[in-house]
C-alpha cells in the first residue's frame, strides 16, 4: 500500500499522525537473551511501515538497573547494554527516518535510579553539590517525615542512616525523586534531552510529568504549584523546534489543566496522556484492583467532555492500552467468541475521535490478557500487591483475579510474531512468558488475512490521513444515556462522519440519524449491512453536506 507521509517540519504535524508504542523488552529479541533489543526493533520497521504509523514511542532504553523496567535511569545519555549499543540506536533512528517513522523517546524526569551517579554522590554528605538534586528530611529512622505512601506500596520515604535523613520517592525506593527546585539539576536534564535531539530523535514522552512540581512538605505530588512554570522552562530550553512532538503523562490532568499543557502557543507540550476514561471501571474511591463493570454512558460523557473541551484549545492523545494497562480487548471487549469483532469495535470508537492515537504493541493484533502463575510475573507492582493484600487477609484467589484483570504484565508479554516457539520473539527463554494463545494470535497469520485486526488498524490509520473531518471535525455525542451503543458525529464545513459502536455481545437497535441514508461506508467490522447492529458491530459512514 502506498505510504502517506506527513511534513514533519510543520507545527502540528502530529495532529493527523498515529503513533505506536514499543515496549522494547518485549518486542523482538535478536540475541537469544530472552529480552527484546534495538536490533530487534530495526528488524521490524518494515512491519511498522506496512501498518502505516508515523512515529514510535519507545519505553525507556537508557542505562538502568531495571528495577522498574527502565523507568529507573542511571545514565540519561547511554543505552542500556541489554538493549544494545549507541550505534544500534543511531541505526534505528536513521532506518526509521528512511521509512517516514519518527523515534519518540521516553523521558523519565521526575525521578532517576538510586544507582545514578547524582544519587550516589548525594548520599555521601549533606554538603555534596548533588545532595540538593533530591528531596531530604531529617529524622532518626524510626518515624518517616509524614504518612505519604509510594505508588508501588510502602512509605514514600527511605532512611539513609549515614546522613540521618530520609529521601523522598513516589515510586520504588530505587527511584528517588528529583528536586525540580534545583536549577543545576534542571539544566543537566535539558542538556541530556538536547543530546537526543542532536541525534535525530523527533519527540519525547514525558513520564509522570504532572509530578515534577511536587511538594512533599504539603503532601502534594501531582499538579504542584510550580508545575506549569517548570514545564514552560523545560519547553523553552529543551524543545525549541516546532517540529518536535512532546506528550506528557499526566494522571492528574483534567480538561482545564490539559489546555495549559497543550496550548497551541507551544509554551508547554504538544499533548497529554490523560487517564479519566481509563479509570471508569474502577470502584469509586478504590484502587485500580477493585473492579466494576464499565457503565457505557460514563465513558461516552467522559469522551465527549474531552472532545468538546479541548477542540481548538488544546490537544489530546487517544489511547486504550499502554504498558501499564491491561489489554483493552480483554477489558472492555470480549477476548473469546468476539475477540476480532470487539478489538475492531474498540479501535473504531477511538480512531474516529479528534486527538493523536497511540497503538500499543500487539493491540493491532488484538492481543489479550494472560493468566500466569504468581512466580512467573515480573512486575514489582504485582508482587507488592500480592504481599500487601494477602497480609490484609484478602483471599489468594481474589488477589489473583485482580492481577489477571489489571496487572501490568498483561500488556508486557512478548509480541506474538508467528506460531513458532516463543512466538518468534526469542530463541532463548523469554524474560516474561509468551501468552499461550500465540499459535492463533500472531502477526504472520494476521498479515495473511485481509480481514484481520491488523488490516483494520491499517485502514483506520490511513483514514485519519485521508479524511480531514477525522482529525479536525467538531464532535457531537448521540444518545448519551444509551447503555449499549456509543455513537457520535464529527462534522466540518464539507462533510459529516457518523461513528457507531455496539459495545455488547447482543444485537442492538440503532436509528441512523437523518442525512446518512446514502452515505459512504468508510470502514466496518462486518462484511455487509444489516437492519440491526450485530454483536460488537462498528462502522464509520461519511456523508457530504
Ligand atoms: C509511569 C510509567 C510506569 C512507571 C512509572 C514510574 O507511570 O508509565 O511504567 O512504573 O511511571 O516511572
């Protein structure tokens, strides 16, 4: 299929682009180590070009002790040897560029590794120049400075007896938080970002960026008072080129905050990853492990609020999957009888919206959640959860059910390339088991099948670039209270687009709005039209005005 290339020197090129997230550890191994590597990514660039994506967001590949799979960086300007060499990285950037694909790196700027030389220095003495790169509180080791908890469990403070001080960490103790109040620290971070821009990297995803303005004294982590001041300085110093794309992970972003992050004056970032839609099937006030069924009108209202709230005022990203989330087909679809239909339906719902879609590796194949034995899981969050909840008296089976439904390793099982041993991911022993369903669900089979989930995504990606109403039209939600069908209209000066998605495994009635009687069907997950919506049926109709 002929590739559609975007002019990436222009501000806003990413508004009609589609990105693809690679979790390098699980993408493709070329050495038999059992861990994916940069050469593996290079070897699969043709596959990604065939899919039609414009950029790859790679989860971290910088030097790291891998306590949190690379989100604990010990050198911002070096490649971790498990992934290869700097030369491999240079080759990857060049080979991707040849195919019209930009490389977007993951920047972890809120914290670093406890093995980073800055932290090793900081621990030496209170007057070491690097001491102030981190956040400290005096104490005697018996009582942490306050009650704050770390995201992966346990207190957010760890004691260093030699200093008589605690340091602050929102994640694991091996991930000390950086002190953004320190200008030298900020300048060093900007320098390392420019190192990658000079190498040809064309954008960045900024890990938990809403946390950099934290103030542990006030027990504030997200959306701290100086957050946007820091972001504007970061942007001015590290991202001056209009063509660079930047996306901030911001769990604490609401629509108003997102307007600041992604204002069209480029003063902060290109767009945000916000998560309001993603938590809708969580029990109110509880943790993500406490499950409840998605109530479709909640999702529709949430999506509509973001579509209308940011239209013309900011820019959103569109996603249902990433390396921290379970597989969406298992979560909001049906990964058994209607796996293919529901994977395509969920993609239709998302790819008809305004924003920049991100596809997480394997999503384009309809890859599913996995059920492993406790000891086979690698993610520290899963093991911490298991320990905490069983200690509190939760039944083991219930804790395992939560892990099967929500554990981060669901998304991290190796990419399923073909039906050979270990799905063609590695000739060695994979660092995390391959999902046993790889014999049925794999890229080779899907490439050979014109009706596969892969080819459906390929078509959706293409539609965004050829149908301007998809990237920039107004949004109107239809039937907000309908609990089964998610339907909306996008509209610009010349056309109207109708998107209809049946979220259930039963037939549903849907009254087509006026004006679409003779519309063109752009895409559909059933081969023909029918008077009712069939299980998980989805389509897009385009009408002139
Ligand atoms: C982000 C990452 C996640 C990581 C955490 C700490 O949420 O996506 O994988 O564990 O930040 O860096």
